[in-house]
C-alpha cells in the first residue's frame, strides 16, 4: 500500500510540475495596490485576468516571469465575482492553453483559502 501511495504522490508531483511548466510564461504578478499584490494570467494576447480586489488605483504594473515590467490599464471589472480584466501592450505572450483541457487526462486542482474567498482555482 505504501508503494501505491508513493506512486500516487510522484504522479501528483509530476502533474503539478507539468502544469506549472505549461502555464508559467502566461502568469504575471499584478501590482495595483499599495501593500497587496496579486497574480493574473493571459486569457488572450494582451488581456490579463486578475482579482478585482487587488486593484486599488489606476497605477497598475504587471511583472512577467523574467522580471520585465509593463503598465496595464483596467478594461473591465466585476466586484461581485472579484474579477478584472487588464490590457497590456505585450500581445506576444501566449494565453494559458485551456482549449481541449477536458479532452485530456489532466487533473484540475482546487486550492481553498477560506479566510479570503471561498475558493481560488488554479
């Protein structure tokens, strides 16, 4: 039984590592509030989805995985769902590939943070 659990943990670790590798270039840090940062990800070239509560003012910067920074502007927000869309000039960063995800045997992971929100999906 221990071997089976060990194998499951190795498989889970490999799944997570593969997911991170696949999406890492599409994920950015969002700095739009004095003390609280957030993350976001490209849903289309030049369009980033992030948390609305992290945007306190219009002075927003995104930080790419390589350290490059770029100004962003809010193009849509919905406080009832805590979602916001940002536009950036960079139209070359590929969005996260979710097309056909349900056709693959890729598991999804749900991380919970009850003190902030009921659920945060990754």
